[in-house]
């Protein structure tokens, strides 16, 4: 198979499941193809939960040259505690039977089989199973079967392209069989959403609906409020220190979130059965169901209606696509209030939250099964989803004539971001946090030192936390002695860290770090003579937003960036667009370079001035040639044609033509087309923008000069009443419109940080409407035909004529 990645493939995966006996038989044949397969495929791992499961290993055979070698040695197995969830403070009692096979060679086939019997008694014998027909490795043949005893009804739900099921029945026992061959490995891509499962599989559940699951949940974790001992004492203390029911609720929430640490011992039935609230208070720790049951009990003891609720933090709003079963959920939370649309949702496992009862942040878990009487379906969570923002301002104080800079960083976190930062400070401390921040800036500025402690201002009631940092940077500007310039480079790395790195050929949805909302400003305060053009760039999609704005006001240069994820994922049909946007942002929009000039640098760009003079001379030569082109000989004309007076409506275009060169000259000067600094800025721009900027600048200079010279030519022809003037002026209006439309179109289609604004569209519209009016006038007006009749050369040499 072409997609073998670890040097081996699965020749056979056989699963035989018996719902009545709660037994699962597995047989695997693994074929070693390369030397890498010897390294990666010579070990056997079998996971089980000894609290209620029994493992039986039937055989271990190594096939070499089609001859079997029996390798089963129970004493050679090592039974190790698995505990892969300890990093999340969860102890689940899982073990792994591990066997390291010796003398494995390329071309060997490893065959082993085993049975795991037993099911967690907390489910009361009801059956649920995910049967997978695909793996992360290729499988040559798949065989799966399920035996269902007589009288038991199961629901089935298939996901992705599963094999066709064959159903047989014998003495009332149904056998479901799925077979497939040459099964390719499921393709995995980075940044897949947590709910995205592209493996071919079938869900089997004995639960008829969500109502049965809710009933099971209330039986496993019944809610009471009459616990004695430490629980009763805690309730009395909360009531004594609370002035109102709302105060009591908030105090109970803070106690469970902050005083009961998160730690779960989820062995046996306690994988789903919570410890009693009194026990949780005594031991001072608990997992999500322990903390949630404790909070519900405390609230009920205070006369507040509350319920346990089950959610799936991976599937979220897509939880309803799963078959009803307790295994459809992985987290417990609390719902407060009788009304569905007005309920308050609390996650007791989130520590150090700020805000009031109804402004406390609750993650977007999507849908929940509320454990209450009559619950028959999942409830859409309508919680306080006001996501927070991060406001970061970096202010650089740059003195004249010095390369030592003061940097002040002020970061404001609100709502969920304030919760996260408050928790981080609690666990890491200010000293460690300060070190991490310094290390971050040291990667940008090696000669940076911290000159003051972190300043932390925490407003828990408003749920806003502000951190201020203070630094000094030496050697901030690196100068080039040859070009007499230096450069200051900035990069919005806070945004770049959030961007997913994906290929344009993406095949799966892309997960986004939602909610994330950043307002990032870089301020440079200096009296140095810097010219920063005002420019902006925006990207607005359904799932994300970006806007940047660069400006200079008096002594402050501001680089302003806004970025937010608006949804949790990007569908696969929009992944190509996301990949292109990420490339534009990373390569072109997040970086900014400011050239810094030493004393004595020139103010004018003489190369641009020379280019304009040469171009103007070329236009003048072309105009002279057109003007002196023979239109009618003196002998043919005989006498001058009668000429009308330039007046009436013709005065308006004459005024416009006269003003056009002055307007264009003012634009070229005000936009710094002849500024040495501006051209250096373009030459020092990021590689992806440099040649676009220079090409566009040259095009605009050439186009503006052409329009200005063309207008002067039209004025000369008009005042001399030349017969070619009507055609010339019609060409002028058409050329002016084409140049404006083409210029703005090139800007719009480029990757440069500019955008079409209302004024730009207005300029094009005015050129179009005005041009259409005057083109029509000069095309059909009788007075125009009677006025502009002078040919070249003029037949009467005594008349005044222009010598261009």
C-alpha cells in the first residue's frame, strides 16, 4: 500500500463483540515491511481497566517464512499504569499490558489476539460502543461483528463511508457483520476541529433517547441538600456572610471554583458517579462532576433552583449528532434557574473567574443535557457569551540622537481573557510571568532589560485585568554607514501566533482559536523627522477579521492592528481562501519597516525629478509633432474658414483644462512623489510589497504627467482655435477616465495596504459623468464646429499663430 508511514501495515483487524457477555475479542495481524517497521511495530499494547475488566491474552505468534513461532509468555508482559490524563489532574485507573517482542525482522508477521471482559457497573448493563473500521495505518482486511441477545433493542448510526452491514439471526440472537478490504489510513491534517472525526465507524447504543440518559444521570448522581456535618456548616457560613440571595449564589460559586481544587480520581464507577458533596468539601478536591454536584447542592440548600448538566467540550453544538448515551458527554456543568432562555450557566472547574452572576463567562459548549425530570432532548445553551478582548499597547519613547529607547507595554484583558490571565498569575506568579515577558521581547531586542516590576491592576467585579511592563532597549536602531540609513522593524507577532499554518489544498475544516479578539497598537514617540504615509488594509470574512492602520500625528507614529476570530472553524470550502489570507498577513501585512536617516541625507529624490523632466519633454515632443501635422494646405483652403468666438459653455472646459496641470502638480508634491525619504521607504519595504509599490508609483507619476501635459496641449490648441481641438479634448476626457479607473483598479487588486474608499469611487464617477457630458458636447455642437476651424499650416500667414 502506498500510504504506509511507519514501516508496517495491519494485514487483519478482527473484532468480535458480544453485548450480552460484555466481551470484546480482538485479533490483529501486523506485517513488518521495512526496517522502520521493526522499530515501530515490534511492541504490543493492550489497554484495560482492572476495576471492572478482565484481560485474557490468547496467542502471540510471529510468522516467518510462513512458519509460526509461538511467542506467548504471560510472564513477559509488563502491566503498567497508563494514566495519560494525569496532565489534566485526572486519575482513571487505566492500565496497559505491554509486551516487547525480541528478534523481529523485516518481512515478519506478528499475530496476537485477546479478549477484554466486563463493563463499568455504573451503566447498569446497558450497552454502548463505537466500532471503528479505519485506523491511522493501512488495513488490508477488516472484520467486525456484534452479537445482540434476544429481546434487546439497539440503535445504529453510521459515520463516513462504512462497509455494508450483513445481519443474520439464530435462536433470537442477531449477528451484525461488517467486512472491508484494502482500507486506507484516515487522513489527518493539523488544525482539525475537535468535533471532526473522518474515520469510518458505527455507533451502537442501547439507550432509546436522551430522556433515558437523563434518567440514568439523575439515578447515578441524585441531588440532595440535606447533607450534615461539614456541608451544613458551609451552608450556614455562606448564609451568614451573604446579604442577599444573589450574594449567596456568587459566594457558593466562588467557593467551589477557587477553594476546591480540580483533581479527579475516576476509577470504577467514579468515572461517572460523583463523590458526595460532604466528602468533596472534606478532601478539598474534585473533578467536574464532584464540583458541579457540590455547587448544585449548595445552591439548593440556599433555596436556589439548579441542576447538573452534561456537555461535550469537543462536539459542542454537534453533540446532538451522536447517539444518545452517557458516553456522549465528557464534562459536567451547572444550570441555574427554572427558565430555559433565562438560565445562568456556570462551569465550576474554571478558577479565578471575575464578574457577577450573570456576567460570569461561560464557554460556548453548544448543547447540554440537563438532568431534570421531563428532559427529553438536548438544550441549546444561551449563556453569557460576551467574549473578552485583549488590548495591547506598546509605546516606544525614542529620544533624538540616542539609540537607547524606553518601552512601556500596557495590556488590558477583559472577560474570559481576564479569567485566563488571573489564573496564570495565580499559578505562575508575577516573577515567572515577568521573566516570560522579558524572554519574549529579548527575542526581538537582545539588549533589553526590565527596569521595573510588573504592575498588575485587577478589577474582579468588572472582570478586567491590566498588566504594565517597563523596559529599556539599547541599540534600538542599527545604522548602515554606507547608505547613511538605519531601520526599525516591527512585526505583529501576537497576531501571527494565532494564524493556522495550512496548505491551500486543505481537505478538512480548520479549527480556529475562538474566542480571540485583539486590539494591538504600536506607538513610536519621537521628534525625529519621519514621514509615515497614512494607509490601511482590511480583510473581513465570516470566520475572522483583520484591519491595520498606520499613521503619523505630530510626534507620534501609530501602527494599529485589529484581529478577531468570529467563529470556531472554517469549513473546508473556504480553507483555500484562509490559506491565502494567512500568507498575505504573515508575509506582507504584519511587518512594518521604518527607515531612519542620519544627518545630511538629501530631501529630494533627484532620480524621480529627472524621470519626470525627461517624460515631460517626451510628451512635449509628441504634442509638437501632433500639432504640426498637416491637416489642410493653404492652396486647398483658399481662405481661412469663418471662426466663432470662444465663449458660452466652452468657458467651463477651458477653466478646467487650465486648472488641471496645477491640480496635478499639487498632488505630486503633497503626496511626496519627489521625496527622497518616500522612495527609500519603498526600497526598504518588505520583499512582497517593494516592487508593487515602485511599479505603482512610476505608473501614477507617468499617468499624472501625461494628463497634465495633455491638458496644457488642449489649452494651446483651444486658444488657437485649431481644427484638431475637438478630437484632442475628447481624447483627453477619455484618457483621464481610463487612467483614474486603471490606477484605482491596480491598487484594489494589489496586495498593498490600501483600499478603495468612497472618495476614490467618487473621483472615477465624476470623471465618467463629466467626460460623458463634454464628449457629447464637443461631438455634436454646431458652435464647436464653427469655432475650431484653423488648419495647419494656416493659409493666411498674416494671421497670428502659435509656434510651438
